[in-house]
C-alpha cells in the first residue's frame, strides 16, 4: 500500500535537489529581502490566477446567472485578474526600487533614526553595556536599522501592491473595459 508521505516526500525531495532550487537559493543568498518580497508578490499572483480559474468555472456552471450574463461575468473575472497582475507587477517593480524605498522609509520612520536619536541610543547602550566598544554599538544599531528597512520594504511593497491593485485601480478600470471587450468579442463575435 502506498503511503501519503511517500506521495508527498518523493516530489519534494526531487524539487529540493533540482537545478531550479539551486537557482532559487542563489538569488536568495544574493539579496534575501528583495527575493522574499518578489516571491510574496509572485505567490499573490499565483493565488489570484487560481481564484480566477475557479470563478470562471463556477460562473459557467452557475444556474442562478442568466446565460446572457455568464460571459460578461467571466470576462470581468479574467480582466480583473489581468489588471491585478499587471498593477501588482508594476507597483512592486516601482516601489521595490532602493531610491523609492529610502524616500518612503525616511518619511515614515526616518525620525526614529535621526542623528540625535542615534546619539541618545548610543549613550544609553554604552551605560547598559560597558563591555561593548563605541564601534560595536554603532555597528549593531546600523544592523538593526538595516533589518527594519528590509522588513519595512517587504511589508510596504506587499500592502501597497495588494491595496493599489485590488482596491483602487482594478475596480475603477475593470468594468468599463469588460463592457468594451464584451461588446467587441461577444456581441459582434
């Protein structure tokens, strides 16, 4: 009898030892923060593609939707997916740029890392950890700031791409475009 663990473990082991996984690990080692954010946006897009396929399949089988509206609703779901994907990719590629991230980080959290606050923090840490040198304290504060910047980049990129795509631009543009697509391809088709 075949075990479920064998069904799962065999493909996972093959994937873990593949060239694809080696490339993934290489990119991750080069810039883990950017890779995780890009992977997260990719996962959102994959989830949206799967949801779109399910919606379209359900629309076609749903007996509560009039036949003349099924195509319109399915087209709208597909256009929503395409727009959402495009907006997410454009927003992520814009927002994830280091210059943009630096400006946003400075506006939102920059005051917490002003030279005055850093000096106060260094003074507190010198008294709390007298065994540490001034250079070690500064180095730790800089690492702390870098980690916060990376976390902020991920969070801000994901939130912005999701909100901008799904709640602002796509609903505003999808319905008029769906009407045009339906008019051109379905009614005249």
